[in-house]
C-alpha cells in the first residue's frame, strides 16, 4: 500500500539536456515504471510513441519554453506537494471505507507540450490518467491555475485509481454513465479536500448549463469506450482521437458528473469518500 511519486524532475532535466539522439532511450527509462498502464493494449506498445501521442513534451526537437517550465514546477515543489496530497487523501479514503482495495501506486508527472495547441487551449494544459489500478499519470503545463490545483488534480486521479481497483471497467460494455459518474466522484472527492479547486478546469464553464446537462444525460446509456470522448471531454478534444461529435462543449461530462454526484450526495448524506465505490446506476437514479 505504497504511493511512489517518481522523480521525473531529474529524469526530464537529463533528457532535455541530452543530445536528440540519446533522448528516446532516456525517456523510455523514465516511463518504464508505468509501462503496466498499457498492459491491455494489443501487441507491444512503444512507450516513447505513447508519450508523444499524449501531448507530453517533445524529444525530437528543442523548445526554449520547456526547460524554464520544468524549473517553474520544481520551484513550486510540485512533486512534494503531490506526494503529500495523495497520502493525506488516502487516509481520508481509508477512514471512510476501511476495506477498500488499495494497490501500490506508481505516480508519474510529465511536462506537457507547449506547441500542442489542443492541449494548451482546449485542455487548459493538464490531462491525467488514473483509471488503471496501480498507476497515475499526470501531464501538466505550469499555468498558475494548474499549479494552484496540483493537489486536487492528483487526488482526482487517485479517486479513479481506487474506484477501478474494485469496480470492473469492461471497454466493450462500460457505459458513458459510468465514465461521467466517475468524473463527478473524482471531482467531489477533490472538492471534499480542496473546495472549489477540486473542480476539473475544463468542466467549470458548463456548470449549471441545463442544455449541456440534458444532452449528456441522453447519452448515459451509450456503451463502448470508443464512443465516450465527445460526451465526457467534448467534441473538440474528441476530434483529436477520431471521436464522433455529438454537439457538446469541452468538459461537458465533468460538469454533468459533478451535478449527478452532488444530487446523490445531498440525497443520501454521504461524503464523496464514502461514495467512491457506489454503483453508477444508483447515483444516476437520483436524478432520472
């Protein structure tokens, strides 16, 4: 039951100071501890290719913005803050649900690619993946708003990791509703600890938008992960990955998930931590 925050600051400094030809091997070494995140991918996915596809810093060219950004993150003590936040959040979760399954977790923070306009603009310079038990990946550009929220961002992904260390996610049969509820639960858990900083930034503009909420509700029974991106992340981000537009703004599913979960918590009196493993259908039923 150990949370290990990898020292990617030192690793990224070494990579970014190395000749271009040496960078792939160094990057692969940094990524190796989280290779298990991709254990369900067909074949042998290349870690370096996945890194570049995920809007992380480039290793095939130099960008004068990258090293100063890395130092900004270091000066903000981001790695230490993430480690403290995750361990504090885990204590809160264990107090609420003492029997919950807690894996050993490897946490990797990487610097984003400032030349990726979708990442910098639509995604607001932050993405995360905590849905694979035992691994958390955070991809961040140090905008002030992201540095302010770094604890909440990490805790959001921890909530996913703990939920999906018990709840089964079948890529073929899982519903949009499960994904939307999981984002709402993760935000609610982060908000339990950090107040409004716990809202995922991309979902904030659609909070309270009834039309967006109703459109997401209409898609909650859609199955298959390949159909999720537009409902959860919105059309603009989904287009990057070949998703079919459904007429939703960026972060729509996060806004809807928060509303669904808040309705459930208000009706039951539970805390977000106490609701981490609740079935999505039970949460949705309090709104439908």
